[in-house]
């Protein structure tokens, strides 16, 4: 099993969510995060332009069976990209075991 974590633009969340549902990834967690990166967002307040290093993004945490890793990553890459600096990152790590709390079942079948 793999854990796919993605940091994406908040404006692309709906497109990424729909793309994940289309490939069969129907469960994941997400939350709003603030971070620092190469992109510098500019703001205008009362006619004065300034930039900030705090960038608002959405963080997705998705655990999938190994056979869903590639389609999950492809869905995020294709739907989350604008081609500009600041589109985000995807991190993949190995998950050793998964347990379903309700039944105590363990293994890849608990992800279905």
C-alpha cells in the first residue's frame, strides 16, 4: 500500500477531487494549509502592491493499494497542473499496514 500526499492550489481542488473520483479513488482526507515555497503571491491593498511568502494550499492524504498508485498520481498531475510555479508537490511513501477500526480487519481490503 502507498500513501500519496499532495499539496495543491486551492483553486484546483475541485478538479483534482473529480479526477480522483473518476479513477476510483473515493476516500481521502484533506485540509487547508499555509506554507512557504518558490511562488510569491502578490496582493494589492488600497493601491499598494506587496508580496507575501505565506501561500494558501490544500493538502491531500490518500492511501491506496499498490495497483492504484500510478492512476492516483496521474489524476493529480493532470488535473492539478496550471504549468506555473506553485502548482504543488506529490509525496509517495510506503504503508506497512492498515486496520479498519470498526471490525479490526487489516490489510489492503480495508481500503475498499
